[in-house]
C-alpha cells in the first residue's frame, strides 16, 4: 500500500541521520520565516528520494525514446502500457510525499500557510517568496503527443 510504504521508509530513517540539506541560498525577494523543525527532516529525505525516482524514470524514458529515433511505432503496446503504469505509480508516490511535506511545513509555520510560495534553503531555512514558472519534465521529454499515444491511441 502506498501510504504504508511511505510510512515504513519514514520509520527506517533516524531523526539523527545526516540529511542532505538544500544547497540553494536565499534569493532576492525571499523572506526567511524560520528553520525547518527536525521532525520534518526525515520526510524531506523521503520526498527527495521520490523526486529522484521520478527523475530517473524520466531519464530512462528519454533515453529509450532517443534510441528509437522518436518513432513511437517501435514501442509495443505492452511496453507503452508498462511505461505509463510505472510513471503513474512513481508520480503518485512523489505527489503524496510532496504534499505531506509541504503541508507539514505550512502547519509548522501557520502564519504563512496561505503564501503562494514556501520553500527551503541552505541551512534548513524556510522561506516565503514569489513562485517561479515550472514545466513538467515529462512534457519536455516526450510531449503531449507521446503521452496520448502511450495511453493507447495507436
């Protein structure tokens, strides 16, 4: 079960583990509102792990797509379905952990819970600021046409 798997991974992480803190410095227009509570650092570690899993999957898809010269007809229906299922499962896990982490941060800093951007910077500094545009990596890799094709529109 998804939530059970996440909880198990959280249980495997000690609060005294050396977590990789963010390396990004506070930027202009960002305001430091506090330091991330220690009890959220394991959830940060699991979130980063799930993000890496999705990034690795995107890279595998990109490489496979390049191997066939962008010709979707070389993918079998089974391969297309397997890629979609793997992607959906990885994205669901990443989304769950991401939402849990950032909602937990907002609960830790309730005066800033309605901010459009809340982030984490070097030395575990929690910041608020302006959101930056973001494009989904999968859209850049394969585009909407590939997703439509993968979803079974042969």
